[in-house]
């Protein structure tokens, strides 16, 4: 009887382990889908990491995204007064840390005096991570969308090259001059320009021939979808805000169908776990 109990326990642990491994991000699969523009699978991007119940742009949120099986982590990168690259969305550290001040007016050491903070005052044990610390955690595990919140292009490219992560990183910016500079410094760099209209999407294709273009729901049309698919570009779209709220309240299927009906196949969300569960149930995730 005792041996039977141990056997049952072993089987239970085995299946839990297998389930965990199944959900964990598989970078090779993600890259295969990412590089197949016409694949009918949707890639999920976690906005500032898996930060719901966590801390945005943190190492903890990056590790959680990987555990969940997220395909891409979006990370905002800024530069400190003394030239260090750090993960931070805002111009100041006021909202997301226990300190105050503009990132560009503070040294890394000064920023590191403070802890990360979540809405409603929850405090982390973690401090603001450097870009290099973030890359060390994500290398070989998950794709990275670098949201360029700094003009320190050389520093970002050097860090990515030092970690030999060029194939798993792409760069997002509204500023086409900044994207031009990235391409000038690294011809192999993968870009994601943002477009605000059909005409701008066309310009992005002509100018960059990018692997992915960021569009908005307000011009998620058949014309835009056909244009981008014809030019072998993936289509990135967000559920941030109202659409994420609908996902939380059980209306995710309608949200997803509305987003993907013209070919959008990369979705950025603040609710990666719920979106992944939905996409897997619908057979839309690899």
C-alpha cells in the first residue's frame, strides 16, 4: 500500500512537471513562427513583462513571462545620467519606484537606492534592472521587443551584440529617423516601425522591409492586412486597456476574433496568461 502511494505521488509530480515544461517558452519554436510571416499562429507579447500581480519592467516579470510560455517580452529602455541602460518606461522613476527624479538626471547608483513599486503601493525586493541584467535572463529563452525610450542607439546595439542576441531581438520606435540610425549601425537589425494609417504602413514597408509592423485597432482593415501580408510582414496589434479588460471579464474570444480577422498575428497584452490560455484553446498558439 505504501509503495502504491509513492507511485501515485511520482506520477502526479511527473505530469505536473510535463505540464510546466509544455507551457514554458520555447525560443526555437517562437523564432520559427516569427520568421514565417504567413503562419496562422498568433505570437503573444507581454507588455513590460508579465507584470500583473508583479512589477513592470522587472527581472521577476521577465522570468514569469518565460514560465508562462509567452513568446515576446516588451521592455522599455532608458539611459541614466552616467550612461547605463536601464528598464524604465517613464521619464522619471516616481511612478514605478520608491524614489523620485528623472532617469537622465540620476546615476545608476542613485536609482539603485530605491525599490520597484507597483500600483497601490506594493513594494518589491528588486531594484531597477539594467538592460544587461535583463538580457542575461532572456538570452536563449524568449524574444525581446526593445521599446526605444532613449537615443543611446549605440549602447543598446552593443549590449545586444555582446550577448549575441541579434536573432531574438527587434527594435520598436515611432521615430523613423531613430530606426534609420539602427539600420545604419547594424544592417541585420530587425525593426518594428509603428504605422498610424494605410499610407504610413506602406511607407514603413518601402523604407524598412520590416519583419513586423505595429498597427492600431482603428485602422485594422483588410487593405492594411493585405498590404502587410503581401510584403511578408507580421502584424502587431495591442489589447492594452479596454480590450484587456474585456479579456478579464470573459469576452476574450470576441476580442481576439476582431483583432485577427484581417491577419494580425502578434498581440501585445497586459494579460498574457489569460490570452495564452484562450489562444491555446482555440488552436491559435504554437
